[in-house]
């Protein structure tokens, strides 16, 4: 457990479907206003709960009053499970951009969300980054979602139909030079999404936002405060 003057961070275990997952839970020293789940990038692209964007968001959200949970997908870090034939699935991933076992990671996000709901009875915020955007969108059937944040989604690869049934305010954050999805494709998709929605485009931040992590976190916090999920 790590503690500073504003937040506490602790490693937790999450009960998944037939496996236990590793999580990082951060919470404020004072009363929390909401609970936030952060689903990180694809494990085959180095995605874990210590990712630069994820870890920055964890600390920023907790410091502003959110009980925040990040987690490792099955087979990553100390999380159990993962694809049994990693070479085969990795080959399929680089060939087709997806493989069937990814749905187990979608389930992992659902398990993390269920644990967060069990641990604290607070309004929920769902945040996805990269692959995590799809994981979040596939778990929007949960009730009491106060806000949804998608960072670097790829609508040319993933289905975000679940957004249509969720009325919560949506923030979409992307870069103008993201190699996974062009700006025109991103804009066409964003224009098709239901209201209320907000879009923030960062210049020359690529897909990974290296050096721009704090700016991304500030954008997310401002959105949540505007919708009175955080702050006064």
C-alpha cells in the first residue's frame, strides 16, 4: 500500500470468470464523490494498469475525489489466465487485428466493474483507453453510469453499438495523428454518436500521448466537473 497526503493506493484482487485479476485501487483521503473504472490498452501492445496514461488518470481522479480502479487483463502481470496459445493468437492479432480470446478480456473489464460496484456504492464513471474503449463499450449495460470517457478509440476496428443505449455524457479524446484511426474516420463516427457528447483533439500526440498525459487527465477532470460528477 502506498499513501501520500491526498490519496491511498493499494493492490487488490478481483474475482473474474474462472480466474483472479490484479488491480490497483486508489482513493482519496476525504469522502469520495464517484467511482471510476479504467480499462487499459491491449495486452499485446504493452497494455497494463501501469501504462503511462492509465497511471496518470488513476492518481488524478483519486486526488479529485474518485475511488478509481485499474486492472490487468488475464495473463498480464499477476492476473491469472490469458490466451493458452499466445503465439497463435498473437499471429492472428497482427494479421486480422483481433482474435476470439479478446472477449475474455472484455469479461475481465466486466468483472472489475462488478467488484468496484461491490466495494463502493457510488455513481460510476467508465473510462477506456485504446482497446479499453471497446471493453468499456461492451459493459455499458450496467446501471447508474454517470459518464463515459473514451481515449484513442478505434471505431474502424471495434463495434461501439453499446453507446447508443447509454444516455450518460460522453467524452472522446483523440490525437490528430493517431496511427490506428484517421481523423476523418474518427469524425464520421463521432458525428453518428448520440448526444450528449464532447470531443477533444490533441495535436501531434499520436496514439500514446507521451508527454501529454497530464493534459489528458486535466481534460477528463474538467469534463467530469462540468457534468457535476466530480467537484462542487
